[in-house]
């Protein structure tokens, strides 16, 4: 199909369906701004995937995207470390360059939100909790996440990772693994996450700025690596506010050849961790 673009704006008015939303976004050319109706509301049963796009701005225009499906009923995607990876959640940006998500709210299906925080969140749904981020960035070079709110994800509000966690693109492209890089998270509010508010893992030149975390069932900001070969070069966590979390405010790996230039400054903690 095609879409009407006026002054670089591609206005869409999709039906209340993740498949229709994906199709409408696909109809908007690279280099445009995809704009949703103002303050619209959508109920999702699966993820909105934005795959292999370039120079695209997605402006939620105040809209809310609520996913109702829980991890144990989501269709399997390729295995991750031998287990069924339920990667997904509300939005996923897969590869591509210079992609912006802004001005929207994503609400997940975490059923224990609002209860006393504990590490029982994952045991309530073993193997599935951590993969359903409000916003997932996998292998993208140039991801801008601005003025967003994420609530109640079965996972993190924002997750970054390599594209091999999602599909087998690398096997048909010379084995190249695409890591998230040049990721800029600004003015994002996260609340009632089953794991971390922010998980900027395995990437290069990642920034978390002027954002807030309230009630992380694991922690505030988790920058762990899943494998020693993964990179973390240039991580900046600046001027964020953390309020109510179970285990830790920051979790970062030990410096090494692929782990360096980590800059954590001017953050505010309103509470101590739940755990002593």
C-alpha cells in the first residue's frame, strides 16, 4: 500500500490491532514522521515490530498502547540461550538506523504490579517475565526514545540487545551480529516493572538522561552482559531519579577490553533498596 505524506508527516489512523498498526507504519516511507491520532488508545495482543527501517520518526502524539497478553501465551520466537525467548512486549525496534519513538505511553501485562515488591515476580511465570519490554531496541544503530512512559512491563521498560536475540538475520549476512549502538533515552518515566526500569545492555554509546524509575521489582538500571564477548563501550547514566526498587540502583560489569568509558553522574535516589 501507500500512504499520503504532507510536509514529511505521514498521518495514520490504524484500527485497534497490532497487525494493522505494523502495516500502516510500513506504508510510511523512510525519512518521514509517522504520526498517530492525538491521544488515541490501542489494545495489543502482540508486539508492534519496526524492522529494518531508516531515518523514521514515530510520534505517538500522546497515544497509549496496552498489551494484554502475558508471556506464557505469546508465540515462540527463536530460542535464546536454549530457552524460549518471548521477546516482544509493546514496541520492538529491530535493526535499522536513526529510529525515533516519542510522545507515547506503553502499558504491559505484569499482573503483580501494585503489590509488595519481591523476587517472586519471575517465578509467577517462569522463563517469560524478562522478555516483554515496553520498548525493546535490538541491533539498532541510532535509537532515540524521548518523552515516553512505560508501565507494568513483564520485563523492563527499555531493553537493548543484539539482533540475534530476535531473528536469524546474521546467519544469512556473513554471521554479523548487530548490537544496539548510539542509543539516546531522554525523559522516559518507568513504573512498576517486573524486572528493571532500564536495561541498556550489550551496546555502544548508550545514554540514559533526565529519566525516572519508580518501583522496579529487581532494580533501577541494569547494564549487565549476557556473554563476555558482548561490548559495553560508552555508557552514560546522567541526571536520573530512582524511587523504590528491590535490589540495586545500578548494576554494571567489571571493566575489560570490551567494557569501558562508563559515566554515572548526578543521579538522585529517593529511597534505599528494599533488600538490606
